[in-house]
């Protein structure tokens, strides 16, 4: 293998695939980047066996070929190279990199040792608007469970149905759901449980102006645009019926300015228990009262003016879950809805007329029992 590539293209490719290279692995080849030089340039691939990234970049190929080489070390080297053409060639299982007066020789591994990436026919898939897809990911993936007791909750549910795209994520204590009208190019009806690590790669590598091709083959899903491809293994199983837990009869409504609410929660949470992060909220006649009592630390009290005219309510929450939800609310005002102290509360954006038409965003937070 022998090719000449600009330092910028080489650095761009290595940066894209490096996040899919595991920091620790028992398989040495997974620490490597697979180079494939052919008629149309050079591709670089990296994988941790769950998520894979392949990037195609222009290069002047003199001799086609393949080899794997240490990904992180190559990235460190290329980051510090001058902005000049880089000549890369292989001698056996060794890769040689020249740039100006710099010369590096690294030991590689045969390309045959590298895991094969999924074979996915993108022509049989669908096209997603980049801005919509990235918005769905950003506003839901934070709610994914990190506990391994229920694997399906370790992924984001992605549904295409009824002319819309929706994503849902939950850990059983808080839930995020976003629905966006699907474009005319999406005629598919499907339900996928996607690992958040793959969606993070999509966020990192694709832009809002991209038209992203998406396709499924068996238990794998692929994303592609331009010269970048992301592949992931899907999570198997049946996602729980999340619609059942979203309350339909919450009739106690508070309209609150999001930023002052965030600040107040952060202030009183500083005194909350490190184990439960429990805070007490009281709603009555356009007033929201925050109280925290932690026996071995102290107590906190704060108040906000809000729009609230329902019966008085006292309810407890994990401050961290409440802050997470508020952080991803896209509006200056939020709508909090409640039924009873032991029932789930919802948080929704208060939109101005004509803003984000057709988009629906809802988060749910389960309450904590208060110790009177």
C-alpha cells in the first residue's frame, strides 16, 4: 500500500474514527485503524465491536492495499505534523509515514484480523433530515439508563410511524420523549433500540445541514452521509410501553421561567443528601417554595414567583433528575404538571405561536417520597 494524502485529510479521518477505538481491549487489532487504499481514495475504519466508523478521504493512491495501524499513536503523530503532504506506505506489517523531514515506522497488524463491518444496503433504507435527527438525539439520549439490569433501557427507542419520527429514553425515574413530523422521504414504519454511543457518533460526525441515509440489515443499523459512515449493533428486546406511564390527567399546572427555576434548584440542592438528592417543592397561589433538610449538614429555603392557581401541592424530587430535564428544555418558560405527590410529574416547553410547529417534547420525572 502506498499513497500520498494531505495532512488535513489524514487528521480529519483519524479524528473521526478515533472515538470508536476502545481505550482498553483484549483484542489488539481493535486498537488499530484499518486503512484501505483504492481507486477512489483512502478509507479509515475503527470499531469497538458495537459501534464502527468508516471515513472516506481523497488521496493520491500509487499502490492499493490494506493494513491496520495503531490509531491513537497515529492521531498523536499527525496532530503535530506540519501542514504538508504525508506519504504513507507499508512494508510487510509495518506502516511508514513521511512528512517533510519527519519519518515514523509503526508496527501494524494484517487487515484480515480486523472485524468486518456490517454489509448494509443504504439504497433500501430512508433519508433523515440532519437537523431533525440531531435534535431528537440531543433532547432524549440524556435519559438513557446506565444500569445493566434492563438492557433495553440502555438504548434510545427510535420509532418511525404515523408520519413522524420519535425518540424516547428512560431509566425508570425520568423519561424524555420527542416527536417531529417526518419528511416525505420517510415512508418506513419501524421501531429500533439504538445504543447511545452510536448516536453520540452521529452527533459528532454529522451536521444539521446533512441529509443522512439510514438503513437496517438484521441486527445492525447504518448511518451515512458524504464520506462518513456509522454502524451499530442494535439492542434486542421489546421496549416497555412508555405511553402507559405518561400521565393524561395532571390538572395542577405551574408555568415557570426556566433559568430562575434551574438556579433555585441548584442552590438548594447544594444542601441535599448526596445519596437521594431529595428536595421539597411546595406550590400555592402563584408561589413556588423550595426546602431542603439534611440532618447531618443543614437546611435550605428559597422561593420563586410562578403562575399557579390550583390546589396547594407538596412534592419531592431528585434534584439531579429535575435539573437534567430543565437543561434540555428549548424554551425560556416551562410547563410543570402534577396530579398528586405520589404521581409522575411532566415538564414541557411553553412555545410561542408558530414556534417549532408540529414538534412535541415532553419529559417525565417520578417523585420521591417526602419524610415528614
